[in-house]
């Protein structure tokens, strides 16, 4: 059961304050080590704005998706599916371009952050061996997250396919109905994808915090996120907006200079490096926020019907099976 908007904002602001405090407390390590580790991934994300539009991969993927949508019976005159196919094509092409950096630098950077925040003495930097020990479960979980996102997209498209063809069979094919269904489809697709991304992000943190990997981490994330989806969305929106603003800044300052032929100047290249470092710093901050949110979900308290006892929700694992366990904290007066 979701909380009221006021309680929701209080929880989100409390987690954000704690995350910023933790980030500042470990500022030297997070900005000098973790952000540098994430820098190649950030640079690849930003450089994909330059190389992906001119690469042969984008038109190939776009044509395949357009043919797939037409074969599925989606209306070709709908602007929603035209924009959706283009955005998905750009996302797939960008993921292909950044895949080597995602599976190496990004996961190693996240491993270093999770290991720092999960150890008994968080002020001490983690060792290289401890960071490398987290890489394998994070990699397995990342692969399972990819399969989950593919399944979420397939589910959304299946629902849209049945909805459009079902209503078209009943004669609802006018432009007004098409516009209404496109808007409803955009909302439905956004909700499904947002929930899938939240579960994937929490599963990646869970695999590092508890050394569980693959489907088990996703299962734990699904249990932990129940009743906290709105809080997770509230926490994800500010960082996502900042990352989007940094991408827009890179496009305005660097990509535009590249297209006009001024990319060879040293100040522009230095500005691009600084923007990429700023991007990696906010990726680090986003990981810290996710870790604090995971700890909040892990130790979230519940009360019984009489409001006399306080409990702590924990996800336990035994013989490869995960189950929810409630531990009594204290009896309230």
C-alpha cells in the first residue's frame, strides 16, 4: 500500500539528504576513484550522440522495427509508433555502442561504490580484490536485467497490439480514437518500462550488497519494491533530469561544434572532458542514492494492527530460495 504524497516526499527527501551526506563524507574516494572508473562509460554515452546518428546501425535497426510494427498491425499513420520506433532504435544503437564500457567500467565503478557503502568501516576505501569480487554477481544480474527489460518491452507491445487490433475490430479507427489510444499507449508503456527499470536498478544494488546474482537478485528487488514504487520514482526523477540536462549541454557545446567543424579546438575538447566527468559524478551519486534506498527498503519498519509492535522486513535466503522474514524490533508504548 502506497503512502500519502506528504509521507512519500518526506521519505524521499530523507533518503536524498542521507545520500548527499554520505557522498560528501566519502567525497575524495567517490570523485577521485569511482567517478574516474565511470568516466569511460560516461564518455561513451555522450559520444554516442556524435557517432550513432551517422552510423549504419541506426537506420538498419529503425527499418527493422518499422517493418516489425507494420507486420504486427500497428497503424502506420500513428505518430506515437513513429516516434517510439525512432527512440527505441536510438536506444538500441546507443546500447550497442556503449556495451563494452557498460560491462567493464560501469560495473566496476558500481562495485567500488557498493563495496564502500557496504563495509563495516565506510570511511576506509575498499581493496581492489573486494571490488573485483563483486564484479561477477553484478555482471550476472546485469544480463538478467537485460532479459527483464526485453520481456517488459515485449509485454507492453503485446498489450498495445491486442488493444489496437481489438478496438479496430469494433470500428474504433477514427483519427480521434487513434490519438486517444496512442496517448493511452504512451502512458502504459512508460509505466511498464519505469517499473522494470526500478526493479533492475534495485536488483543490481541487491546483488552487490548481499552477493546474490541473477534471477535471485531480481526476485528480492520485486519483494522489496512492493509499496515503495512511488518513492523510487521520486528518487529517480531528479538524477535523471540532471543527467538529461548534462547530455543536452554536451550536445549544445560539443556536438554542435563537431558538426560545424570546430571540434579540433583544444578548449572544446577540454570542455567535453569536463562535461563527461560531471556526468560520471552524477552516475556515482545516483548509485549512492540507490544504495541508501536499498538500505531503507531492507530495514523498513512495519507495525501490527494494534500499532504496538515494530518490525523490520528482511529478505532471507536458504538453499537457493528467498523468503520474507519479519523481525521484531521493539514493543511500542
